[in-house]
C-alpha cells in the first residue's frame, strides 16, 4: 500500500513500484481484506524484490492490538506465499518470545 509519506503536493498517493496499491477504493478493499485475514501482505509494493507481511500482537486485550510486527524477505529466496503459510508458527514464536521477555 502507499504510505502517508508518499502523498504528493496535490494530495495524491504516489506509486513506489508498479505493484503499489493507490486510490481510495483499492486501499479500502485492501483494509477490508486485512481485517478478514488478520494480517496484511505486500509483494514488491514498497521495493522491488521484497515481500512482507504484518500482523497484530495482542497484549492486554484480545480485541485491541497493542502493537504489530512486520517481516520482510527477498521474494526470490522466500516466496510470499510460503511466509503466509508459516504465519501461525511465526506468530506463535514471536508472541512467545515477547511474553518471555516481558516476564
């Protein structure tokens, strides 16, 4: 998705790559999908050759996230689909490590 720092002087979102999602309708559709899936993904939207995903981290509330994590990978080494397939294990590992660090 386009970033707020990519807003030009005319208020238009700019493409960072050909895959960058811009436009109100596209961004609303992406946010709806993120809410449904519980995570967001991006494939070369910000930088060519980079895939990423982000997911919420819940601390005090099981409804309102207290933070989020984002993991990026080189697409030619780890396909985005593989990262998404591993989301449950990655999320569980991160949450366990955060909880252990918090004591």
